[in-house]
């Protein structure tokens, strides 16, 4: 029931913000003009850029799995990755794909289940670390430009707060891991098992630091390729914006649209780009919002193959697809076992 209520709230926020962004007739006119005059050759470039995102992220996951001694052939590994991407986009919350990918991976690696789960967890952590680094660098270098208007300043500051919280969280979990404090926490301590799981991942991947560094560098490529996808959509709509300016705006959009208050970031994504690109780059508000929507549609298009793969995918050790609740239960049980064993 909680999930249903949460999903309904997300859909309500999405609908409300999209109405707020798109209801203005002047903006709708700007969008129609932009679509009529668009150079759709850039759409193919945007799709290619997002395919690079998917390949880079899958390669990062392969590296992290091999650190655990897990060797899947490339078609099966990429298939699992695409399934995760598909459900992360089409399920509310943005993490449902990780549950499904983890569950299927556990079926593929019956003798290495803890390692498989830690690889999925560290994949998320290292992706977050790369985004934190990119965000910190770009905001530091372009802070004066990003905060030159009161409207844009209003959105930069919350991102700085989120950045600080992320850095604090990563630093705290790293210290807890380094001093082996997680296992010493009282059993009643909130998130104790998750901290133990994170600590185990840190210890393992610290010992294999070359693979971890390579995975981090690949994460940087994946995030920058995502920015490029949006940039090519801007070029499609003939938005006159410099690469350095557009890339400085993207961490603001990525951070705010990642907050799970709407469905897949829809609504907040368009509003943030509208405020930032129109206020800083002179892009017409309607066109700026349309960049967000078109980019989201391209990402959905690139993630759709994951749904097809899931339909035909037959996991090893399983004769049928199971419900999401069963997947969550099995993954949560393994997390609990990892927490007890440490």
C-alpha cells in the first residue's frame, strides 16, 4: 500500500509540474516552431551518445564482477544490464531495475551470491562518486556564471546541499569501513546491515584498486556521454548553446531530477532546464523544456531493448519469471545474511 501511495504521489507531481511547464501558449508556440525547424540528424547522434552510456556502464559492471571472480559471457552480461536499465526507467523509484538485475544475477551465480550482490551495490556507489566529482568540479569552475540570476541561484544552492550530503555520506561510510565500525554497531541501529554491506564492498574493492579506478574512469565517461545526449538534442532543436555552458548546467538537472519526487524525473527535468538554459544561455523557455522531454524519450528508446530481453530471458536455475515481491525478498534475505556474517 505504501508503494502504491508513493507511486500515485510521484505521478501527481509529474502531472502537476508538466502542466505548469507546458500550459503556457507562448511556450507551446516556441516548441512547435522548434520542431518544425529541427535538424533531426542530431537525433541519431544523441542515440549514439546514449548507446555509449550503456556500453560504458555495462563495461564498468563487468569489471566489478570480475573483481568478485564472476565471469559472464558478454551477451548474457549485457542482457542483464539492459534489463536493469529498462526497469530503472519504467518502474517508479529508479531502483527497481537494480532489484531485478540483482535477482537474475544471483540465479546466474549460485556459488557467489554475496559477491554478485556487492558488485551491484558498488556499481551504484562508484557511479554516484563519479557524478559527485563531476558536479563539484563544474560548479566550482562555473559558480559565478551559474548563480548570476536569482532564479538560477535558487536551484544551485539545493544542489550544493545535496552535494555536501553525498560527500558526507560517502566519507562517513568510508570511515566506518576503514575502522571496521559497522559490525560494532548495535543490532538495533538503523541501516546497520546496509552499512555492513557497504563496508564489505569497500574492503573488497580497495584491495583491487586498479579495477576500481578503471571503473571510476569509465563512470566519468558514462556521465559525460549522458550530458552529450542532452546536448545533441539541444542541437536538434537548433538551440544556440556552448558545450561548456551546457555541461555546467547538466549536473544541476541530473541532481534534481534524480530526487524521487516524480516519475523518472519527468516534470522537474523540464522545469530545471527551462530555468537554467533560458536564464543563462538565452534559450527560449519552451525549447529548453522540450530539450528535457526529447532527451528523456531518447533514453526510453535506448532502454526499450531491455524489456524485450527480459521477455525472452530465462535465468539459470529458474524455470519462470517471478513477481517483484519475491525478488525483493530473496535479495533482502541475502543482504541480511551478509550483515550477519560480517
